[in-house]
């Protein structure tokens, strides 16, 4: 779960950082990645470069690019990300509604309201991930595949070989981006992991870990890179333990 916070007030940013740190400490079963910005223009340019996050916590009134400017840009390419606004004034509530922000928090932000906003944001994302689709370009056109139906994805001669749980394979056309870039969104969903430079697997469909490879429910043996072995084992065991909480 990637969370980006942007506030051009260093003092206010530190306060939000403290609230977010407390929230993460009480939700240790979840994996969080955080980024903090005081330069709204820098964040704006990063989003233009297609760098997207799961949750954005944005101050509305900033000198370079306003929170509304950033929210509008996010919505121009991404309908899934959740936006939470923080502000010292309630004069912009209608504009926040325009970019479908889930919460509008007044400064100084109260800890319980902040935690409730994050709970709501994460529940929304979790629901969407259950219904998420992986879209791939094939010779026949665009094909959308539910995440839950994907067993693993292989980088095969610069194409994506998507192996499904029903035994079917879907082959993409030639990919221009790197395999890491093509699969980044699905890996960031939390149920997929890259085990090799050419393989991403759905942890829901792993049968067991074996020396040097992973055995899938279909019986397919997927190689695990030596450099990734420790991390793969750690992430998979963490994933399994979370399913039984």
C-alpha cells in the first residue's frame, strides 16, 4: 500500500507524518510504503510521469500546485487512487467533491478522524483489488483478466505469457516497457510477487516453496532467483500468515 503525503508547510507535514507513523504501528500486518513532499510542483510532475500511488493525502492550499490541481491530474488518468484532503479552511469542500475525495479534514487534524479516513480509504482499495482487472494487449485486441484468475505471468521473448487458473494461456503482443514496469501495478496489489526477472506469481495459487523454485497449484515449477530467495520466502510466509489472522 503506497501512501503519498504533500503539504508545503514543513510543520504541518511533520504532524501528518507523526499521525501516519502511529497508524502504521497499530496496523503492522499491512505493508506500507510512504513518500512525503513539501514541493507540490515536484509531485505534480511525478504524477505526470505516470507515477501513481494508492492513497494521496494532500493539503489543498499550496503555493506551487494546489491540492485541487494535483487531484484533478490524478483523476485524469487514475480512477482507483484514493484522495484525502487536509486544509486550514472549509471554503474548498465543493472542489474536493469534484475530484471525489473520500475525506476532507480540517487542521489541526484529529488523530481519530485521521485513522478513520485511512481505514475507509484502505477498505475501498481492498474492495477494488478484489474486482481488479489486468488489461493486456493481444493480437485479438485488449483482454481484461481478473487478478484472481491469474496463476503467474512469464516474460517470454518480450511478450507476456499469462497463465490462468483454468489452464488457458493468454499471450500479449511485443511489450515496449520492461517486464518490471508491465507488472508493477499487479505486484503492488499485495497478492503477487516477482520471484525471478521473468516471473511474477499469484501467492494465492502457490502450492509450496521448494529449493530453487515455487510449485504452483497447476504443478508448474517457477524458478526463484538466488538473489531473491530470502525475500521471496519472507514475503510468502508473511502473506500466508496474514490469511489466517
